[in-house]
């Protein structure tokens, strides 16, 4: 009897635009935007020359789309957690979100690598990344009922958490020498998530009321009404849709 062939949403092969986005993330996270050519991305994706321009118009448009989709993966997870954690304490909500952030970084090593590459120079790309990071922190603050202005000590810890979450996946050569094949073991990823949450939650003791102690309060990454590019506008720019 011949086998029945069934194709589900999870089994379908990636589209050309999806292959280009995934290849772009790999290239941008290793060689940066300036060090990556559209042709190299096409080679990594295994597609014909000129398809970056056909699907995205330019390398910059591909970078924008790739970054937007990368952050959307984590935002979607946060929204799922929002629904699942409605009836637990603020501390439990914060712990769950921190663990989700650690897992996200482990499964998406491009995330932190691109932050490091683009985060030391002001540009359209660093503005876009900052806008996305603000949205993530707004979700976190909203779900954990924290105010927008946070103690400087807490803001310092948030920067440290971002670095700690991405360190193992970004320093993969060194991590592989230490942990070997365990890097891709779900139980190991859970251990990484637990460790990050344990470190980060030390700073969750800072409450929202001024205590008169410390260095003051800040808005993480500054106010949102700046000139940064709004990622939500990406899908409407140029009118191009992935084919």
C-alpha cells in the first residue's frame, strides 16, 4: 500500500523569504550589517542571485524584517505568559519571564550577538533595536506592575541580565568546551534559565516607591517619544510582501 503523504503547517518547507530572513540573521550576527553582502545571504539561503532585492527591496529592509521577526518571537511568548500568569504573584511572574528570556537567548543566539554588534554606535539600526527593547521592558513592567521609572540599581541589573542571558549562546566556542553536547539539551537550557532568574531576582526587591536610598531613578533606554524607527511600521513600508 502506498504511503499517504501529509503536509502540516509545521512540516512545510520554509518559503524563500523565510530562508533569506534566517540566513540574514546568521550573517548579520557574525559579520555585522556592513560586513554582510546581499549575495552572501543568498548563498547561505541557497537561493538565486537577486532574490534579496526581489523579496525585500534592499539589504536594510531584510535586516529590519529579520530583527522585527526575531523580537516578535519573544513578544509572542510574553503575551502567552501574561495569560498564563494572571493569578500568581508579581515575583512569580517576573521569575517566569526571566526564565523565558534566558531560554529565548539560548535558542536564538543571534539576538544577543546583534545587540553587541549594533549597540555601541548610534544608527538607524541601534535605534530600531532600542525601540524593540523598550517594548519588551514595557511588557515586563506592565505584567509585573512596575513603574516606568526604576531605580538606577535596577537598570544596571537589567543590563547585566541582558548580557548574562546571551553569554552562553554568544560565547558558544568557549561554552562548548565547557558543556559539550549539553548545550542543546532541554534540561541544560532549563538550568541556564533557573540560574539567570536566581541572579536577576535579587534586584526585584527594589520597589516602586522612593526610599531616599540609592542613586535615583531612570527610564530604561530613555523615553519612548524619540526619533527611533517604529518597528510596527515595517510591514507597511514599500508595500512589498514576502512572496
